[in-house]
C-alpha cells in the first residue's frame, strides 16, 4: 500500500489498577486530553472498554512509524507532560500494550464517527 492511502494508527489498551477507571478518565479528560490537543496529537478515539471495569483505550493516528516515534518522544519527553498530568495518569495504570496498524483513512474516519475526539478535531480545523 502506498503512504497516500495508508495511515499508521496505534491502539493503546490500558489495564488500570482496580477501581481507578473513573479517576483515570477524569484526569484524562481534564489534564491529558487538552495537552494532547496542544501537542497536535491526532486522537481518533478513547474511553472505557465495555468488557470489564478496569480497562481503557486510546487510539491515535500518525503519518508513519517515524512520525509516531517522533511525536511520542516529543510529547512524553516534554516538561508539559512530565511536570503536568503524568503522575496522575501513570499512577492509575497497572499495565498497557500498544498495537500499531496501517489503516486506510476512510476506516480511521469511521472509527472517529460520533466520538468526542472527532468533534474536537473538527473544531480545531475550523
């Protein structure tokens, strides 16, 4: 597939410490989400996983694997993250895993449908 028809997405699955999902979501929405927007991270979707009480997911899109690496190095290495919401977020995570896939932009847009991340992205573009 050519890079013009494919985008790299990362699906990050968090296994949260028991009973921490509501607090994790609150800190994500109040602290991490605005910071991700400030750093121009393309968040496709995020939220609680319906299969258990302690799971959460975050889906981000990138132009390439190199773009993903550069974006995450910059974001996670920033003082904004390290001195900001990092501790309130990380302290609630038991483990996490990331899956990276090449995906057609049309499929990514379908994942965005009806999600708050899509609305915020549209507002930012306007």
